[in-house]
C-alpha cells in the first residue's frame, strides 16, 4: 500500500469537515476561558483526526463489501478498493488501528479532564462504526445526515469546548447548530449525487425518499439558514459582532457556488466537483466563524 492509497482509503481531503468544526470550537473556547491548554488542544486534534479517518476507512470497507461501491456505479478514482484492487481487509485494519490510537488518546484526555469523556468518546466511535457497518447501517437510512451533522458538528463542537474549558453550556450547543446543518448538507449533496447507485444498492436515504424539487429546496434552505443564524447569534451577543459582515460576505460567495452546483446538476459524473464545491461552502462558514472570534480575542 502506498501513502497515496492510504490517503484515499481515509479520504484525507475530506478531513476539512472535522477540522473545520474542531478549529471553530477551539477558537470559541479560547474566547470563553482562561484555562486554555495547547497540550489538550494538540492531543484532541490528533484524536479527532484518528476517529474521522477511521470512520472513513470503515465506510470504504463496508461500502465495498456490501456492494454499494462498484466500478459500474462509482466513478470516483479515489475509491482504491474499487479501481485499484486494494484489499478491503487493509482498509479494515487501518480503521481499527486508528480507532485504537484514538482510544488511547481519549484515555489521556479523560485523565486530564473527566472520566465522563470516555463514555462520550465511546459512543461517538460506536456511531462512526455503525454509520456504514453492522446489520443496520445508519448511512442507508433517512437519518444519515442527522447523525453525521450531529456528531461531526454539534457533538464534536461540544467535546472540544469541554476538553478546553472543562464545561459545556447551552450557549455552545446553540452556536454549534450551523456546523451541524452544513455538515448535514454535505452528506445530502453526496447522497444526491449517489442517488442512482444508492437505489440499486437498496438504500433508503432522505434524498431517495424526497421528491427532487423538495430535496433541492431543502438544500437551499439549509444553506441560507446556516449562514443567517450567526447574525441572530451576534445580535443576542452569543458570538462576536464581527461575524455579521464576515458571514454575509461568505453567504454571497456560497450562494454563487451553490448556483454553479445546481447548473451542473447532481449526478455520479459531477460528484467530484459537487463535493469540492460544498466543502468550499463549509470552509467559508468556518473561516468567517474562526476569524470573527480571533479578531474579538486580539482586540
């Protein structure tokens, strides 16, 4: 196995999602605590990466072994199990190793903070496994977007703030909602592009169950709401006022990107471009969030 094949098994380029949430939560925590610790932050970062990469590895393994990923319906060259003949057992071994490392780092973080963190971490890792594994994979159901957004958005945001501030507040939960919505949107775009293949594989995703026009309207609505919520939060003094102009600029750019996605259409052939575009939208939001908190922190 080459380094390139490893990167494609864990889809290293998609880690922008977990890192976006992690960095947003870290900057939010820095603004709300005097107990900031680089030691906690770095260990948490590595643990998050390991869980995210391990989850993606399980996804690669189970999608291949279940017949969801095939040469006929999967045109992504990044799927090395499908297009390069990489052993699925290798992907499984990589995922188990990454989860093992994350587990050890979790023990260290729990020792520094609270042993309650172990329970939350165990639940999160279990969800990462059964998202595509087990007899009833979450990714094959209409609630896949909810679980992905909930755990990579809200739960990750709350765990990060807890590790760095030793507390969890209702305010931090509310502030994390746009991250949850946008990550759910990323999964919706993915499933919309995979619709034909998912129907053949017997999946029942939300995209399959909703009429095409309703699905598209929902995606637009989620995008706009995700960007307008921080404006409301700023008015309520939950986040810095600097976020208002930054978020509105990011919203205008994001709507232009989404318009281009809509014109291209959502299909297996356009999936690579669509996933790159929706990732840019998420990155724009995280950048506006992080930058606004950084400006507040230094001023």
